[in-house]
């Protein structure tokens, strides 16, 4: 009676689809078709190709990530966005944001945090998010770049600025305290084969 109606619609398959409406009681009323709707998988599986280590912190490596349907087929219509996150912490991977083309993203990724068992995840913006995680691989420290000074109360955190956590503990005048000096690469990862003394 009000000239409009609202109804639920469910599109069950991935692709570009249109909706056409027509009056079933009066065939003289023209039917109308909506613009195409891009329908994505409700739960894409992010499959990350194997990253072969060891890698070196700060050096790019080519990575390929595919979006698969739950039955394992490539979602060729998927052109969505996602973000990358390394388990070595925030700021330890570039790029952070990526966009898929025809269900695939291939690009250079840089890892800044050194670890014997590094892994990273691809996470979309769904709620709850869809997440795919790589197999672990080694990232070695880069070349010796400087000496890091750590005061009591501070600990090294490689791969991101400022390279440490914690605040210096208060010290009393005239009393000695232990000062740590550590050889690090350009991203604060400890370089073990350098003697900083």
C-alpha cells in the first residue's frame, strides 16, 4: 500500500549478479534490473605459498597468497582487501595492507624482526575475520649496524622502533649499576657474531 517493500535477499554463489523485479499481477508494468552486485565468498580461505628461509631482516621476498573457497577452488572473483601481520609484533612486516586481484595477491614482503620461527597471517576485514597463517620460517638478523645501550629495566625488542621495552630504573648517585651494550642490525635485532666490548 505504501508503494515500496523491503525483503531479505540471499545470494548463494560467488560472482557478479543482477536482480530483476517484475509485477506478477500486471504484465504491462515494466520489469527493472539492478546494477551488478559483486558477491564474495562469506568465508574465503587464505592460502599462503611456502616461504623458504632463511631470510634476512630488511630484505624483500616475493610472497603469493590465494583465496580459496571452502571446497578448495580459487575464488577468481575475489578482489577484496586484507592486512598482513607478523608474529614478531607490530611494525615488523611491510606491506600491511594488500588487495587481491582475481583471487590472488603476489608482491614483495619485508620482515624486520629476526626469529628462528617467524610466521605471518593474512586477515580480512570481515566480522569475525577470516585468517590464513603461513608455515614458520627463519629470519636472520641483518648486517651489524650499531651498538644498542640497554639500561636496567629495559629489554631488547628487535624489528621495530625504539628497539626496546621498559623504562630505566632509578639509580642512586655514587653506586654502580649494570649497563648492557648489544650489537644490533638496522632494525634492533641482536647480531650474535659481533663482540661489542
